[in-house]
């Protein structure tokens, strides 16, 4: 009986050791998958761009405000965008003031003038920012790190 019980102990030890090796090997792979997923989808992203204002582009406030960029918070927590920036390829910059974007919420940043709300912000410009044919919108955090970019059209 002692040879049977030592065989059982050896088999159990082998199974436990194999389980430890498999667990150790699986952990880095899971962490890498999590990092890769996080890199693919930023916490705050440029979700939509309306660069070409519908209708006649006459620089009216209505036309300017029909040009916009939407920013979406993909997390479960509200995020303060204070100090973040939204830029175009030509260097036009909009700097966010003390703006909180609710969890899973979207805000629209219009080019023209208006009264800021929870869902709509206004750059208070009198000229168009986004090039209709081709441009790039870049969202940066308060440390200047690129959070997301959205490009359209062919670069000139």
C-alpha cells in the first residue's frame, strides 16, 4: 500500500507543479492581452467628426456650429478634461476648461459661438477649423500626451 500511496503523492505533486507552470505562463499572456486592448481603445476617444458643414458655408454662426467633433468617454467614471486640447493639422487649438465628461457620455465641440452645456461646447471662432477634404483631429491630455487622433480624406 505504501508504493501506491507514494505513486499517488508523486502524481499529485506532478499535477500541482504542472498547474503552477501553466498558471505562470498564462498570466503574462493575459496581461499582454489587456494592455493590447487598452491601447486599441482609449479611455476618451474622438468618436465622430463633422468637418464639412452641411449647406452653404457662409461663415454664419449656424454654419460654423454645424462643424464639430465628438469626444466620448468610454469608461465607467466621469473624467475631467481640464487642460486637454483638441487640435487640427494646421495647429488650431481648443483648450478644455473645467469640463467633466460623464461616464459613457459624449460631448460635441462646435466651431462657432454658443453657450456651453454638459453635451455641447463651443470654440467661439468666426472661421472654420476643420478642412473638408482632409484633416486630422488630435486629442491630447493635460500632459500633452496624444489620447486619440481621427483623420479623413487624403493629405495634401
